[in-house]
């Protein structure tokens, strides 16, 4: 049995963002960050995802295992407690 935290799922639940609107570059922009590194580089993608996880922790998210593979099947792991969320991040506002 393998367990992990799906950051995309945690981000959507915590900030109340529909899953179909969660893309790496858009997520970073909504958090006021820019993509660091080369696009489609596994290492750079991982570093950017880690930056998102750090921001979520700073915003009060309690990251928990939310997926696992058991017997070859992908399973969602439900939380035993209520999910607390923060308001959805907003695009930075720029002054003209």
C-alpha cells in the first residue's frame, strides 16, 4: 500500500477551487508567485509544487494523506475531521 498527498486535490479543497481550474502555472499566479525554472522539467515542476505546499502550510492548511494505491487500485483517503478552508486566492491586483 502506497500513500501520498495529492497537492492539487488539497489545494482545491483548501482554497475551494474547482479541480478543472487547477493548473500549475495558474495556481502559482493565484498565489502571487511565478513559475521558476524550465517548463515541463520534472525537477522544476517538483520545486514549484513544493513552493505551493509551503504556501498552503503558511495559510493554515493541514496537509494530510489523501490518496493511496491498494491492490492496484487508486483510492481517495477521506479525512476523519472536517476540512477547514481559506478563501480562494485572488489574482494580484495591479494599479494602472
